[in-house]
C-alpha cells in the first residue's frame, strides 16, 4: 500500500476525523446525564459545605456530606432559593444550577443577570449563601460564601479549575478556608470584604475585624484572585445585602 | 523476569536509569516543573502518564504502517488528545472525585513531549508488545524522577509529605522547628524544581561516569 | 493602544514562557547548545505562535466557547463545544506547522535548510499549545490582542533561548564539575534565571494590597451602571494581569 500518495493522505485524514469526531461526540452525549448529575450533587455539597453542613472533624480534611444523601439534606437545610433579577427577588428552586460566570459577564456587558441567593437555616440560625466566581492564576476560581445578617462570614467554600498543585490549589484546603470563618465583611459602614493578605501579621488569624486572612506562601496571584472575587460578589449583591441588614 | 526476554526487560529497565527520559533524553520537563511542589500530585501525574503512554504507544504501533508520514505529527497528537479526553470524560461520569484531582493535569499530559517523543522515536518503528514495554518503561522512568523531586520539594518547602506534617508545626514551633529550622519557601516555586533536577543529574552522572557529556 | 503596549511587555518579561510559566522547556534545553541554532528555533516559535494564537482565537470565539455557535441561529446558542478545544487547538497547530514546512521547503530551500529541521520540534513544543490555552483561559478580548499576545510570547521565548545559548557557549571555558557539564549546569542556570525573572512579577504585583475602593455608604443603593463600571475596573486590574508569581 502506498501511503505517500496525496489521495491516500486525504482519505486517511477524513476517516480519522470521522472516527475521532464520532467517538468523542458519542461519549459526550452518552455521558452527559451522568456528568450533569455529578455536577449537580457537587454544587449542592459545596453550598451546604459553605453553611457548615459537612462531615468535618477537627483534624480532618474537607469532607462533604455523601452524594447519596445530599439531595435530601439540601432540601432540608436550604429553606429558600431565589434569583435576583434587576433587584427583584424571584423564587426559583433551580437557582443552584445558575451558571455564575455567564451571569457576571452578562452584567458586565450591561445586560440582565440572574443572581442566585440561597437562604439556609442551621440550628435556628439563618445564613445567606452567595455564589462567587473569579479568576486565579491559570484559570477560573469559584466558590460559595455564607454570611449572617451582621455580615459575618459563617463559612466559605473555594474551588478552582487549574491552580498550581501545592500552591494556589490550596485555596480549597481547610487551613485556608477555615480562616474566613467569623471574619466580618464590614469595616465601619462600608463593605470592605476580606482580603488575602501577606502583610497582616496575624498568621493564627485571631483578629476577626481586620478584613484580612493570612495568604498562602507562593500563591500570590491566586490569593489576589480570591480577594477580588469576594469584592466583586459584594458589589453585585450589595442592594440585597443592604436589604438583609436593615431588616 | 522470566516473562520477558533480556532485550525486552531492558526496554523497561533502561529508562529507569541510564536512558532516563528526563535526565538523559530531556523529555517531559515542563510537567516535571509544574506539578512537583507536592508528592501526591507527582504520583497522580506519574500514574496518568503510565496509562496514556502504554495505550498510546500500542495504538501508534498498530497504526504505524497506515499513517501517511506527511501528517504523522497531527495523527500522533490527535491520538494522545483523544485518549486523554476520553479518560477525562469517563472519569467525570463514573469517578467524579478522582476526575477533579486529575482534571488539572489533562492539558499537561497532552502537551507532554515525552509521549510524542516516544511515539516518534519508538512506536512508529517497532512492534506492539515492544512499544507497550517501551511506553511503560519510559513513563516509569519519568515517574521516578517526578516522585524524587516531589518528595524533596514538599519536604523542604512545606515540611510535609502527602500533606501530613513530618517535621513538626512551623507556627507552634514544635519538632525540628523548635531548634530554629525554617521551611525553605524557595523550594515551592517552580525554579527550585529545575535546581533539584540539576542536582539529580549531577548525582546520577557522578555514579555513572559514562553519561558525562563532552563539553 | 495602551493595552497593546502593556500586553506586549507583560508577555515578554512578566509572563515569560520559559522563566515564568516553564513551558517549552524540552526544546529550550535540547536546542540551546549554539546561538545560531537557538536563533533559528526562536524565530520559528515566534512565527508559529503569531499564526496559531489568532487562528485559535477565531476558533474559540466562533466555535468552541459556551454560546459561540449563536451566529448560526438562536437554536444553536446553547451548545458548548469546550471539551473539543484541546483537540482542535492542537490540530490547528500541527496543521500549521506541517503546512509551513511544506511551503517553506517548496519556495525557499535556503530558509528550509536553516529552519526546516526545527519545525517538527515546534509541534511538540508545549509553549505553542500553552499560548493558545492561556489565550482562552485569560479571555483575550480581540483578534488584534491575540495576535499581539502570540507574537510577544514568542519573543519572550526567543529571548530566553538566546540568553541560555549564549551562556552555554561561554560556560564551555569554565571549570564546571564533570558530571554537571552540559545538561546539569543548564538546568541549574535556568533555575537561577527563573528566580531572577520572578522579580519582574513585582512590576505589577509588588503591591499586593488591592487599591482602596471608595467607601460605599450602606444607605444608598447602587444603580446597575455604577456596579458595571466598578466590575470593569476590577476586571481590568486582574485580567491577563496574572503575572506569574506562583
């Protein structure tokens, strides 16, 4: 067989493209339902994690509640789900499926956005859970932040697409996320957020009023991304947060 | 190794030492730098590369007589990329937690020149069984270096192994830290990996002087 | 205009492909023994990056990203072909490289003799795919900027290989311990250069405290426009500003 002829090359490439294309397309469509389901469970786990519903023990790593019970637990703890459209609250029990990235970029283009809000209740205490989305060093970072009506953080969950293992990737480790608990988002009357700081001289994180947590050494850009992400979340949700505080 | 003839066994053993893909053939450096700040990530990456190289070498070897040489690079790249994407999608559906750990490496595996390098240098000209052994051997040789580098960088840079503190607590000053030891923050930035690999080359060539380059 | 200048210098120095993100190391280490060959390979990398990044930008914009197929009609707006990006990007790169090889060989044998042998090496140079993936991840907004990004990243890679080749030519006259000669000392020098290049990161990230935002009083509600402007300001500050310091 002469593999050097042009016609053979063309036929070979057409066959290859068709084989590869159909394998990938078949896989993508056959697996889509399962992947979607996994992603749904993960989002529910993350939201519950942020409000403190998880299986962490004092020295353990990050332990979500198991996937087989997450749907039930989610219904139990998350009392209300809304989307914020033009400042109006619209009840929507699928709010947790909203893609935050799309909403933020649509807002940036001056369009409409549907911003999800989850109201959870744990042991009689209400928390308001806001999704976040931003950029780290290599790619997207995202997460959830649970606050109470005094704008004190109840818990956070961060995740990332491709931050550097051992450095930026550590934003999803407990030692980093736990530092946010109890931090106040307010400074005086303004929404200061919480910055990831290299210079706050508070490595044990005892000062909860300094609007800062200790940074991860070697992960400057990812840390800055987290700070910016929190600030942006506060900005887009501000009308709503004002509302909770005055009530 | 009764299973393998001596020649076949060398296909696996050579890349572990005297023909190591990283320290001798200069292949697969980028990923060795990017992910070795932690031992665990190094091991996950090594296992993925063993898997992709074993299968990839077999596929290329099977196709070696039908691939037109003009477009062989495209074909090789597409085989790797397809393999990786298939694995990624299947894991996402059936082992979601594992896929989250691995997804970071998907891009790094596709662009890993060790895979392309072995396709081009070996699988295109050899039979299926030998190509398979060559793939596994080179991936193991690559993994060994990754794990050594990951071990030293995590130990010296963060004082931990697999995320577990082994030298004491740097903040509470226990263990080694109580006598004034400090973590070396330099070890966790990527340039430190280059220096660690440089030292590994130094050690290896001191032990086997036949590998020393003529300046 | 200013953003072009900023992106240009950022890509060369702060986000340097070799010293900051450590991509394209294999050919960088293997083909840096002589300055003349290093120049040839470097020029080829600039060219290929300059062609493939804009091409892949078009692919990303009109085919791959979420909702990119909207131009075909509203019923296609929901497709997200993102999972194909790797394979399409790499196919573009490999096709371009082989196309260039064929064209150069046919029309300029002299150039082919000096550059040709490097072309297959480039297809496996992860700096090239890295360029396209960074372009996608950082959401570079326009075709012009994508072209700029491709060319300036290439120049950064060119500078790096030129520098190490020059050092290697000189170091031959130094008394390096025999086992370190060649590859070993090159690794260590590159590590030291990388640490040096980290200081460029300080040009944009030295001050890690984000700028003070004007204190917002809680009583007034912000209208949408103001929010939008503030977001844009912040985005600008971080977008492709991700000077590598990790």
